[in-house]
């Protein structure tokens, strides 16, 4: 049976863990609650929880919007 090299596994991506942690830290530095951040993203609190969950899939555009709201820029490179 051929494996799908693009299939996601149940483990969190280390990069997503870092991004989620950095977003959470930036929110804390700016005293932004999850409720307020969700409102700024024009989304629900549960959707923000998914954004900050390293095991969930989110779009790059959502990560970029969240980063911009806390004064950061999302940077992705291929190695």
C-alpha cells in the first residue's frame, strides 16, 4: 500500500505549535482576551481556539490576519 506523503498525522506540527505559542504570547502582551481577538478577526471564540490549537488545520491567510492583528508578520520558508 502506497503512503500519502501529504496526509496529516495526529501529531501537531512543530511549526504550528510555535506559531500558536507566539500568537498567544503576543495576545497576552497586548492584554487581548480570546473573546476580543475573535471579535477583531470577525470570527467566533471557538474558531479562535481552533486557530490556537496546534493539531488543527488553519489557512495561511487566517494565520496572517491573526499575526497582523497583534503587530506581527507571518514568515514561511522552504528548506
